[in-house]
C-alpha cells in the first residue's frame, strides 16, 4: 500500500510540474494585439499589460514598452503588419514586468534605452538574461531622431516609480506617458520602488504645464487620452486623496472611507480596486508623516 501511495504521489507531482507552464501560457492564450494609429507613423498596440507605442518608417521600427514575454511573437507580427520589422530601438517607460517582459526577446536584436534606475532595478532581478537589460541609460532627458521625428525622453521622478519616463513625439504631436497615466482609473503607486502620490501629482502637473494642449496621449493603461483626461485624472487623485486622508484622521475604517468615495467607483478598475486605492493612500500618508 505504501508503494502504491508513493507512486500516486509521484505521478501527481509530475502532472503538477508539467501543467504549471501550461497554466501560465493559458493566461495569454486569448490575447490579441490590436493596432490603432494615433499620429503620422505613430501607433498604439494593445494586448495584455502596458500599451505599446510604435513608430515605423524609413529608419526602421521603434517601440515603447513590450508587454509580457509570451506575447513577443504576436507583437512582432503586429509590427510586420504595419510594414515594420523587429525593433531597432526599444524604450522602457519603467521596469514593471507588464511593460518590459518582451525585453529579453527584442533586446537580442535591438537597443534598449531606459532611465538609469530601470537598469538598476532589472539588475537586481534573478535569472534575467543580459538581452533584457537597457544598453543605454540616462538621468534626466535624452533626444532620439528617428523616422523624421524628434523624440524627447523625459524623466518623471518619484511618481509611479523612481525610473519612469514619458516619450514625446514632437512632430507627430503624440505623448506616451507610460504608467504615469492610467486613463480613467486609479493609478498604481509603487512606493517600494520610489513612487509617491505627491510625485505622481507633480508629474501630471508638469505634463499639463509643458505639453501642447492638443497633444494625443498614449497612457500606460486604458484608451487613448488627451489633456482633458490628464487634468481629470489629476483632479480625481487630489480629491480622493483628500477624502481618504480626512477619513483616516477621523478614525474611519476602510469600509466607511469607501462609502465616502462612492462617486468614484468607476475609477476602481483592474487590480486597483477601491480598497487597494485606499490602502495606497493610507501607506503614502503614513510615509509622508514619517518624513515630516
């Protein structure tokens, strides 16, 4: 009997080990890459993870972010459908896996460019291939001349993380904001990676101050946006933070604070549900208090 039980346990273990990669792969089985033109030679690709920006033309193909690793082949097919090829240049808006998962594949043949802190954080990850690492990094800003456009890469400090950038296509009048904009949804503030609500707010104000009013915006998540959407996002973050902080100081629990936020339920989307947004504001408020 012991032998039979041992054999059954071994067989079950083998099945579980074999099936684990299949379960992981199935997560992306139904994902399709959708393409939308947003400017001259500039496109947005949507699949799973962060929105991808693309320029394709005489100089080749440049992409901004590359979603999850299992989608690399589908992303490449979408680029070919635009008349492009494997990207010569890959820009990372920050280091989170839903934006840089394809680095290892596309970095084999293209040059990855990112903020200094992105490379530093990726270097700290185990079992990451060299091809996934940015080869070119910068501290504040850098300019790329590509496909007849001038792309300004601008650091957005201590907002979503400490290594976020936005990419401004000056001729096409398009701005990729990465996760410095979750269009119509509460943002994720990664405080363990140097993010803060104050920084996020400051960065949104910078965009409103410095970018053209008629610019088309590719957000990190959500549909295409414009400056009105950025201003609305800023107001929602400021208003809801004030409500949460007032609730905290009044000694309210999360359920009571959530009730006070009932006008903002539509903003609780994806993995940032209302309780998680309240938790982010609580943690940020505590951190600010500790620094004062």
